[in-house]
C-alpha cells in the first residue's frame, strides 16, 4: 500500500539530487556555462598580427565576489586565447598582490611588454588599486583598464590613473548600486543585461578584440630577413688527359720474361 506522502518524498529526493548536482558544479567553478561566450566573427578584428607582437601583451583578469565564476571570466580569458593572446591570467581578489608582483617582474624582463587590467564587480576596485600602485611605484604604464560592473566605483581621479592609456567603464543593470559615468573613460551602460552579464556581453567582446589588436600593433616587429644561400655554380667534371698508347699500355703478361734463362733440356 502506497503511503499518502510518497509523492512528496519522491519530489524531495529528486530536488535534493538536483541541488547536490548544482552545488558540485558550483564548488568546481563551473557556473560559467550560464553566461556562454559566443563571439560573432566580426569581433575578430583584422588583420591578424604576428604572434611575436601578441606575445608581449599581458592580460590580467580579477573577479569579484564570484568564486563559482558565474560571470564566466574564464570564458573571456579563453576568448582572448582564440584571438591569439596566450599571456592571460585569471584570479580572485586575493590575487591582487601576486598580480602586481608579476607585472613588475614582466616589466623588468621585457622592455616591449604591454599590460591590460580587467576587473569585474569588486575586482574592478582591485585592478584600479593595481594601476594606481604601478603608477606611484615606478610609473609602469598600463595600456588598457576595463571596469566590468564596477558599481561601487566613483568618478574620482584615482579611477583614471595617469599611467593608464585608456579606460572602459561597462555597466549592467544593478540591484543596489548602479555605478556612474567616469570622466575621461569610455562609458557603456548596458540596459539589456544584469550585473553578471557584463563580461560576456557583445560590447565587451567587441571592445576587447579591437583594443587588443591596437595594443599589439604598438609592439615593434622586425620582419625576419631570409638569407639567400650563395648561388651554386654547376660542377663540371675535370677532363682526363689520356696518355698516348705506347709499349707500357700493351698487355705483355703472356710474354716470357726476358730476364729468365731458357730451360735446359
């Protein structure tokens, strides 16, 4: 006999399994699939640059209170890889000091290095701090600074450090804070996505493709010179000088030797 509450128990068991599966995916940082990256072909800004130029562009992503990567910053980093930029780093807010140390090391070792800082949510505050620290401690230039959903940032001079070449301020629809427009920055207020949708938005993808191409184009590139091997002259065999026929050329091994005496009978 079926218990009266059996359907409820079945529903509870299925709900618990589904919740456990979602929790496992979340703990593994695999929630980025909720914001997939599907860039259109036109965002791949032509012409393609030599890899030697793109190799000197270093891109640092810092996420905010998003340990499960719901905003899919790892997907944006993979998108940069597809554009040819392999030196891409993704970290949490506690990686700020580590990223700053790495930038200083790269700047010391590579005179052609170019840097891009991208922060999402509270990570936008972190990349702002990195840029200001690089400015006041060595005046290390940063080519591009992108704030994604930096809703708590204000229009202050520190949000536009003097060592930064260009600033993007991309905002979605906020729940508590909505952010603000920044003086001297390229501001985009996206009305069709919420806060976590700003990194994978087409505006962000297009800006990355175009700006990274411009930055890589600033890297001096020396076209390799192909050294032509010396022209090989045709080898002609040296003609032999045949000796004129003479007694030495005759076959005389069948003749009796002259120095031997004839046999006595």
